[in-house]
C-alpha cells in the first residue's frame, strides 16, 4: 500500500553568497514569505542566507522555485521533511552581520577557506579511522541529546565561543585529521575554515550535516546515537534509521534517561534543559532553586492567581 504523504513540509537551507544591501533584502524577503504564507526563522547578512521555514506542500514548492530563480540562490540545497502542520508559530526574517556568528577580527569566507566536504558514505568511512578526531560543531546542549560515537563534546554554549575553545584544546587535535559535523552544514563551513586558519592541514566536514546523513539512502544515519536537536517546535528529530533508538541524554536533575527539553519556568530565565516529567513537577520546571522559588516562576504565579 502506498504511504500517504503528509500535508506540510519543513525546509532547512543556507547558502554563503554575496547579498548587496542585505537590510533592504531582509524587508523584501519578509514580505515575500508572508505573501506565500510560510512560517519560520530566516537570517540574512551580506555573506548569505540561513533559514528554516514550514508550510503546505504548495507553499514550500513555491518558495523553493522562487529562490532557485534568483541567480544568487540557484545552487542552494534544501533539506525537506514532511510534517502534519507548521513547525513555527510566526514568520521572522532578520538582518544580522553574519548568518552564523563568530565575531572574528577577520571574518572567514567559506567560499575561499573551508575544509573538504565529505558525502555521508565517505564521512562514515572516516568515522572508523583511528587517525581522526571527531568534532561536534554545535553547542553543548545539542551534543547532549545526540551525537556520533567518539565525538568531542564542545564546551561552548554559543557558536562564537568556538575560536577560544579550539585554541584552549590544541592537545586534542595534534597529529590528527579534523572531522567536523553540525546540524545542516552551515556552521562547519566556517568552523573548518577556522581550523585551517589555525594551521591544521587535514580538515574535513560532513556535507549537508546530520540531517543529510540521516536522509542518505545508503548510510541511513548509521551509528548516530540519540536524536538531533533542531531549532523549531519539534525540538529534536530521529536520525538513525538502522539501529533501534536509544535515549542517551539524562535529566538535568535526577540523571534518569530523558530526551525532553523544557524551558525554565522563571520568566527572566527560560534556560533550556533536559527534564523528566517527574522532575518537571517536583522542581516547578526550574533549572535552579532560585528559579523554583522566584515570584516570577510561572507555577508560583498560577498558584497565587488560583
């Protein structure tokens, strides 16, 4: 029996390409997205575009077709997921100085300085080698819910902390080939360029990132552990289509296996952390005692209003 396709699509995409007057293009692109009816988050800078949007099949097809008609974006790759509904509540298009923020004194242009891209099959072969160090090019909380075996957990909460982290951990990389990966590929384009600038010679990264690795018909996400963190309402998605899913992440409070991220209930905090159902109730969905006891905790507010 033919599988019934879902009525919505989620598009993940980026491209490093020169955009003249990016602030004006940001305004134009927001109007365009609203006219189509897609929802999502898009960042535009002089160096390119980085976005995730959701919409009906027709809306997403129209978005892809329109972008590919623009010479600046005709080579842009789209990673496409089926969905039952929107993955976002609103449409945001924002101008930034960079589409991924490193805040370097001299920025890196991945079109001229970046590691060698490996297709999923090649990347899987490199994972088996003893002369590589596998670098997770994402933030620490993304690593915690899922990662490749032997991958180094970055001690970074935001991407711009990577330059200092690399310089502080040189002993981990000496004499090794650098093998990096991230969600969709965008961060590794700059991250591997940074490794090259720092003097490392053999630097590689996964083309299309974890999402592409999971969709590849030959690899099918093989050896991936846990899930992949995504920046929409799904929070995380499965990757490995070969091995049974196993929860590898732990509840922040009790340490039990848990793959549910929540936001701290204190309005001024809203830090994201892993939390099981039992601890969510016990701690009033708080990341600390201070947040639990705060007058601004959503649970405490409801209790006062009851």
